[in-house]
C-alpha cells in the first residue's frame, strides 16, 4: 500500500522535531511531504494523490488535516482513490478527538495500520468575496464573528509557548469595541448574532459539545448563533469546556441544514478548522460521505 505523509514540521513545538526519527522506525517505506510554510499542505496533498498515493496521512493539527482534505478534493477521483490517515500533532486536534484517534504517535500509527475506514461528510464553503472568491473544503467546523476575528488576532509565537491560552487572550482582545452582526439562513429559518459557529461534528475548541446532535455522516451542518457575545456567555462556554458538557440551547440558538447562507454588512472573516480563509458573504453545502478516513 503506497503511503504518503503530509507533515507540519512546526506542529506541537519540540515534539514535532523528533517526528522524522520516530517515523523512520514506524514506517520507513512512507514518503514524507513536509510543508514548507502556511497554506502548502493542500498543494502537497493534491500532488501526492496525482502520484498514486493510496493512503495519505495528515500529521499536524486541524489546519493541516483540513488542508489535506481540501487538496484531495481538488483532484478528480482522489476522494474515491485515497484514504486519509491522521496523526494528531497540533494544539487542540478537534477532528481527531471527534473520531477518537489517540494523540500518542505509536497508537495513532496502529489505527492507520489497521485500515478501518469510515466515510464522513466533507463540507465546503463558497466565499463570494469580490476581491478573492474561492471554494474551500473543511472537516470539522467553521465560524465567523468573534471566533474568526480572534483567530486573526492570535499571536502565533505565543501560541507555540502557551497553547490554547493564546486563543483566550485573542478572544478577550477581539471583544473590545462594537461586534459586527452576522445573519444566517438555514433550514427555512433566519437568525442574526455576533458569533456564528458551524459544525460538521459535535466538538468545538477541544471537547466542548457545541453541536451535541451533530453527525459526521448525515449530510447536514449544525449551527449555533450567539445573539450577543458577553463575558457571561463566555463564562458559560468556559464552564462547558471545564465540565466537558454540551453547550446548552439557552446560550446560543440552534439551526440545522444541508445548505447555509451567511452574510454581514461589514467585512467579517470566515474561519474553517482554525484558519481564516476569506470574508463573508458565504454559502455552505455538504457533500455526503465523500471523505474516506481511517479510524479506531
């Protein structure tokens, strides 16, 4: 089985530096594709698919996994021919948590060797920004409003040192000033708020079940809309995170649909799987069970 690995050499700080040595013992036959910089994993994944790789492993965080899936989707026939493996090396690894993939390298590699496959939905967003319209696939979640504005404000050097605390600092900074409003249309309903989260799976920000009824295989996206973002709503979210409990309906409205339309009167960034990819307006759709993933 021809295997390739798209590897983020900066993921998880010092632990990523020993990845090559560990991999040499686990899979000396695998072809390694180190990412030379941001936004390069998709191109590497597309190239690997064209070269006939049958199992392509994303070794990194959610952003790396998302880019690899997007790269496969850009090559005709690749989603049918290539299976995706995941080695979680990022800060939070939400998609790996959703699938139950272990963080330890040896155990994650055993999951890949067992070759148990699950077909999951592969959502995509059409960004209609006049300056840079584009299509982007993602695996776990998307967001706009406070969420995407905080990502734009993250100090990435600080993130490597303190992990998720860097996001907390960015959120507090993004809360200053007037929050733009985002409108959402889904399932025949229309709701407006200061923070919109879109989920393919259940989890957001780790193991917070922001979308407790979501499924990776139902051909629908779940949406949580926060009418206003206040310190009280953040405290409720933090309590859910600490207790690992679902996010209640009293905190944010819930919508669900196979197609979503998001818009705003101001330029609001859109993030997918932890990376900003463009600005509103945006349309979301969900190609059902298009991604072949290796799972426990």
